[in-house]
């Protein structure tokens, strides 16, 4: 699960049209990582979920770090000096596990520990 850090400030300072540009750009970054075994979904607001199948699990941290890094490197036409980051929470589950809650809990840890990081 990933969330754009301080996204409300983007909408407040640059307007919702530019906020939409940010959301679309993150969607494009995530889409570059999708395969038959990696699916991405917008979860709500500025949150996205990436679901991976079992064969991809060993690579989830690398995939997450790549998405995080690409977002941080983006240049924004509405403010060339703006650096936007994302926080990511990863979780592995099976059966009755609430993997979304685990990922959300790890996302919260990323946020409270300084943002712009991946927590497994």
C-alpha cells in the first residue's frame, strides 16, 4: 500500500488539476511495474495498492523502492523545485490474514518514521 506524502498540500497550494497530474503520474510509474503477476489499483484518495502473486514476493521490496525512487525523481511542470515522495507499507499474508490491514499498518510506520520510505 502506498500513499503520496503531504498530498493535501499539493491540492491546497497548486490546485486540484495539478493534484490530478500527480495522481496520474504516480499511476504511470506504478504501471511500469505491472505484469500478469503484479496488479495495481487506486485504493482511494492518494492511496494505491499493488498486489503481487507468490513468485514475485522475493522482489517486492525492490519493486517498492523503485516506485518510491521514481516518484521522488519526478519534475513537476507547476513547480520545478517541488519534490514529492511516497510512503509504502508492504505485507505478506495468506488464508485468513488481513494483508491489507498489515500493509496499512506498515504504511503508517513509514509515515510516522519520516515518510519517503518502505516498511516491510
